[in-house]
């Protein structure tokens, strides 16, 4: 937890955004090569990898669980609050990428 807050906050956002874009586009390339509908597959892949983008952006689940444990048990509410904001930032990046992908593909799959 010796990381600076704002650089990590922006890193979480843009890492999640990049994972969503990269995963959806590379998956779309694979769909194109195999003859599947390109935009439909890109939209499906982006909805499937959203949670993985969030987890990868915050650095994995064990560090997050450790920070929450330390926040509750050791009274380190500052670390708990920082971790919560980093998770929100990663969720925002994944949501932004999902919206852009939905706008570009015009696929409205629930």
C-alpha cells in the first residue's frame, strides 16, 4: 500500500478500459477468422470479460481481500477507502469501454 493514490487511481481506470478494448477486439478478430458474426461476438465478449478487466486492473483479488481485512481488523480505514475508490475506478473504466463498444457495434444484447 505504499503506492501513490492518484497514479494508481488513473492506472486502474485505463487498465480496465484497455483490457476491455483489447480483449473484445482480439476476440472479434478470432470470430472474424472463424466466420462468426463480428459485431455480435465483440459485444458478447465485452460483456463476458468485464469482471476480469476489473480484477486485473486492481491487481488481483488477494491484495484486495488483504486490504479489506486490514481495514476492518486493524482500523486502517484509510486503506479500505483507497481500495474502494480503486475498485470504483476500475469499474468505471470497464463500464466506459462497454458503452463505447456498444455504441460502435450497435448490438443491444442483454
